[in-house]
């Protein structure tokens, strides 16, 4: 289904929880909603089904950290059974991935994105508040072993904090069949509100000039490679090169509200409509039609951290 600007909306990000086991400095994490306020598995599936009936072909499970939900594999399996769904993916910080990877694959999850902002233990601990880098790296290895594909690393660089991690992160794409994607820092925290902290992707492309464009995009990601690379390097640039004209996604928050745009505070509560199929479908169609033309970073306050918006 198309929105009022002619964009085909076929991608739904489903935040299953606001809870997270890390405290990343750029998240802007606020007090998490209580577990009992989260959508139940039945509610998630009902709302997701309405979106699939309206043309969504890809669902990504996010958080917070989705692997803190004990029923995450059951949710994934039920979503995989929705007629018309093509791709089922998951984004995680990777801490619990080693123990969940095989079950996620068996439940029908196709691919996984892993948030990793440094391969240096000290820097990673400073960024996340936890000394668990080894568990994340083990999780990546296990995801590869069980056949989750593609595997993508999401990295956010901050000037004066972890910008020197870029080279070692790029080396992951050189050595393994994974995509390493650099996402520009967005204003969801005090760090993100400081424009001087933003490391633009133009800077990175200039710094690593041996990377050459593939001439193709993966959604919002511009893809690059280089001689001898087994994987690819991607650049996602919502700040320096906004791509709102090509946005194809909506976000279901863990409390049942739909966020029409990551950079806009407009939400619509769908939870009261679960069990009212035709009303729910009409509401979903209205959400899609009313998706804003573009984000409002810099114009509108972003009171909720990434743990609440689903990233």
C-alpha cells in the first residue's frame, strides 16, 4: 500500500519491549515501560497481521533488546506463519545471541542485525556500560554457524568517543561475509543533540577512500566494497543525506502505538482495536496514508530514547 506521497510502505519494525540489558550512551534510554504493559504475543501477531494484509512484506523484531523477552522465539514463529510475509528479521545487541541463534533460525528468522560500535573491549565497555564484548563476538559466530543470513553489523560513531573504531569495524567486512553499516548519530540523547559529536558518512568515505560504491542500495543503505573484501560496508545517513523520500517503514511500539516516522512524535494507538479486525485494518490503512513526508530532527524534540522507538 502507498502513502499519500506515493511511497510503497512494505516494512514494519516491531518493538517487542523497551527493556534492555545495556545502557548505550547514544540511546537516550529513559525509564523503560513495565513488562506488564508490553503487547502480548497475541496482540503483536494481530497487529502485524493487519499490516501484512495492507502490503507489508518485511517485519523486523526490535526493542529495547528483543532477546530479553522469553517468548521471542514463539512470537517469531507465529509471525513467520502470516500469509504474505516475505522476510522476518531481528535486531539485537548480540549479548544473548549465542544462546538464541539456533532457536531463532528454527522459528523462521531469516537475518539478524547486531549493534556493535567498537571491537575494542575498553571502548565497548565505555559505550554500553557492560564488559560483554566477547559474548557479542561469540553471538556473531553462532549466527553464522546456524545460517542466519545476511548478518549485518550496525555501528554508530561519535567524535572523540569511538570514531577510531571505524577501521577495525571495516576489517570485519574484509574478513567475513557480513555487512558493516555506519549509521549517523541521531538526536535521541544528550550526545546526539551535540552536532559536534556527529561523524558524517561523507567523512568516512573520504577517510577510507579505497572503498568503492557498488551502485546499489539495500533499503536506506548505500553499499561499498573493496578488493579482497568478503563482505560489504554500508552507510546510512539520516542526518547529512536524509532519505525520507525513499522511506518504506513504520514502527509498532511495545505498548501498541504506531510511530509513523522515527523523527516525528506522531503516534496512533492500535491496541484498543485488537480483536476488531475491520476497524484495525482501517486504522492501519490510515496510518500508512498519513505517514509524514520526512523526519523533523532538529525541529522537534525527541523526548523518547531509542529503547522506546525501536531504533
